[in-house]
C-alpha cells in the first residue's frame, strides 16, 4: 500500500504526537483532518486503534483491530491489538482474548507478547498452572523484556502470590 503524503502524513504524525502526550482528544481532532479516502490505510488504522484504546472505546478498537487482522494477517501486532481490545470490550472478555492468542501463538513463535499475554489472561482466570507454562515460554523468548514487563504487571499478581512474590529466581 502506498505511503501517506503531506499534508495527511503530517496530520498522522500530529495525532501520534498527541497520543504520546496522553491527549487522545487532540489526537482525534488531528486524525479527523486526514483525507477520508486514506483512513483505510494500515498506518492510519493503527493510530485510530490507539485513539479508541486511549478513549476506552473498546468495541470500536476491536473493530479496527479486526480490520487490521484481515488486511495484515501476518502482522503479530494486529492480533495482539485484537486480543487486547476483545478482552476489554463489553461483549468480550478474558476467555475470548485467550482464544484469539491461543489460536495464533504457534504462527508467531518468536513474539514474546503472545505467551506473555496468555500468561496474564490465565492468571486472571485462575488457571495458574497454565499461566506458569505460558510465562516460562515468554521468558524463553526474551527474558529481559519479559522481566521488565512483568515487574509490576497487576495481571500477574496471582502468579506472584503463588511464587512468593517473585516471578523468577534471584540468581537469574
């Protein structure tokens, strides 16, 4: 797909900048300046997803993520975004999000976010044995990144509770 040209590329950059500042309302205003015929561009849709996510509009975020999955089925971030929004949308939930990532995890064996998020979902569902397996798999893919992400992740608190407050051995 062709890249965006000015001024639309500038509007998209402006929206990204506002998101970086934590202001989804201004990001949305900047986004609305993008030509309507370019709003189906994957780069534009990814920013739209971020705006909806920051706004807590999870149904709309899930719709955008589903569109991205259809457009780019080999893009792992699209699947992660779909699961993330599905977990939070009113008609969604942890089980639906878990099903999405479980179905796709084998397709992306080097992406730590799949087993990591599956560990989070399992922890929240009380499936602590399964949670531990997913967490170990995530650590095996990218130990340092997973350790940083897990440090204060509230989703993993049930796992920390059964492991004595830490998710790895101190000697690691």
